[in-house]
C-alpha cells in the first residue's frame, strides 16, 4: 500500500522543476546548517530564485501533500469563486465538506500567489528607484565638487 502523502522538501521541488541546480541546493543546505535560516530565505537572498518562484514551489509542495494532481492556476488567471455552503449537522456529507474546504484552500493559494507576484513586482520597482536615486546622488555630489 502506497502512502497517501508524497511530501518533498521545497529544495527538492526547486531542483525537480529546474529553478535551481543540485549544487545550488547543496550550498543553500550548508548555509542552512550553519545559520539556521530557512532554505527559501537563503535561496531568495542569494539571488538564486525569486519570492514568486519560492511561492510556486511551496504551492507545488502543498499540492503534492493534498494528493491533488493539478497545479495551481497561473497568476493573473482568475478561478471561479468557491461556493460557501452552510453545513448543517447531517445535511451534508463529509465528501461535500471536503470539496468546500478544498475550494477555499485553492482560492487562498491563488490569492497568496497573486500577492507574492505583486510583492515581487513592487520589490523590483523599489530596487530600480533606489538605483536611480543613488545615480542622482552621485551626480549631485559630482556637480557640487565641480562647483567648489
């Protein structure tokens, strides 16, 4: 009998989907053993992956655990809203409740991925603005030095 749950560490998911190499995973695991930080944080801060890539890997990991054979909907493609049903004692079967809970979890997962995508976009915009500000500060310093 096969186990109902097929759990893979997030690092394995990232290697399996081609986001990182096995060498990058080994380096991140070594850093994790040394620092105690989470593997995803290490990989994002090193520039190996983005927060969005990490979110997709976590979603894939959760999909594996749930035993669902489908991947989450791509970011930006709306899914139908889950139906919230009032569950009265004995009026709804356990299977119906499970379907309702799964629909709610899928919606939460989609919302999370969308939030991570927006966060990644904002992070890139802030980084670009910081770079532009540094360039302008350098230009101001250069002009001040030239006028003295």
